[in-house]
C-alpha cells in the first residue's frame, strides 16, 4: 500500500489556528537538539529561481522522517510552491505525500511571529511590513492571533493596490490599525518591528541604517536586502548555526545566538530596550516535518 495523499484542501479543512502553528513551532525548536537536521540543498535553474531539498529526522520516539522540496519560479503564481514526503522510520516506508504550501506559509509566519514575541522590546507598538504576499499574510495571521490583548499599528509599504487590499483583509481584527507609507524611510523610522517578506532583492532595501531606531527588531523573512545591517546591529539571532554560518558577513556579526537556545533558556535574548536586533530564520525542515507529523495524525 502506497503513501496517502494529503492536499492543501485536506489540511485547510482541519482549521488549525494560527496560534496553534506558533505553538508547534515553539515545540519543534525545543526538540531541535534531538533531531538530525542536515543543511538544505539548493539548486538554481535560472536567475533568482531555486529548487531546494530539505530533510529532517525527528526524535527516535516519533519515528518520522520527512523531506520537503520547495521551489521558486519567476512568473508562477504563487512563485513559491512545495511538497513533502513523510516516512515511518520503523518500516522505512513513505506514509504520506503532502502538498506543503500551507505548511510552508504557516510555519514561516509562525517562526517570524515567535521571533517577534521573543525578541521585540517591551511595549512595541508599530510593526512595519514590506512584501505583502502569502508569507506576510501568514505572519500577520499568527501575530494577530497571539496578541489579541494588544493594540498594534501595522504600517505597510505601498505597492500598486497591495497595501490597501492587505489592510482590508485584516480589517476584522479590532486590535489592529493600519497606515500606508510611500517610501522606505517612512516605513522604518519610528518602527519597533520591521518585517520584510520580499523574496528577491538585488540591492539594499534601506540605504541608511541610521533610519532604524534604537531597540528595533528587524525580521527579514527571506534573509534578503538588509546585509548592510549585519555588521552594525547589536545582536543577530537565527534558527540554526549551520545554515547561517555561510552568510557573507557572519564572521562580522557583533553577536550571534540561536532562537531555540533562547526558548530553551540556554541563552539570553534581548538585554535592553536599546539593542537593535536582527532575526534571520533561514527556514528549517524541522518545522515542516514536525507540522507534517502533527497533520498526519489529525487526518488519519
């Protein structure tokens, strides 16, 4: 008997809350040391397109291994697509083939949200977003679901009519207010948290790093466009040392620690309300495969 197929529609019918996604990400970070997590393998067919293979073996008691393949293709809608194969490590058999677009979007948004909740300065109010596609939507879904007791200003960078449509989509959240700006300086100055979900950037997105206020948390979800901040900001946190140590300016980071180390109480996170922090989460198969194992149990 072959692997069972789980579609995005099957997953969406489960109606998993964004807050649950954030909790699954937290749980997976806590077990990271018990997993085998090889570095992802990207290939580049043309331009900024990529196809990346991402394996992970979960802890022995879970007896699950998975491998996700994610691709970005210019001109495709959506540009990012992915699938995941889940294995039972006792039998060695593939037990499920899953559409992984929902998993990719929600685990990515949940990781960004967990980084924000963990590393932002106290009383953060202004959250700026650039790149208003599916990943930004997933991030704000998660953020809104875990901050229902807070009033947040969501500042958006205008592009065509995307910002207006984005604000309308989230207008039912009574704790969110929206403002739209036309340039990067207006986007980042005065912001407590800056979230970028731009998938391709050929140059630096903020020309003057002094536009970032003391205490800002910068979350470049796809890690592009902010390398001029790498050697200037006070602390960089990431999801995995081995995945991030190859970054161009890694050796010039003022300080680096893993987000999971902070969550496990092994390292301190933010140490002052003046620290400027970057959260680089490269994207781990750990989260994808953990989500897949959870979803498999819910479906079957």
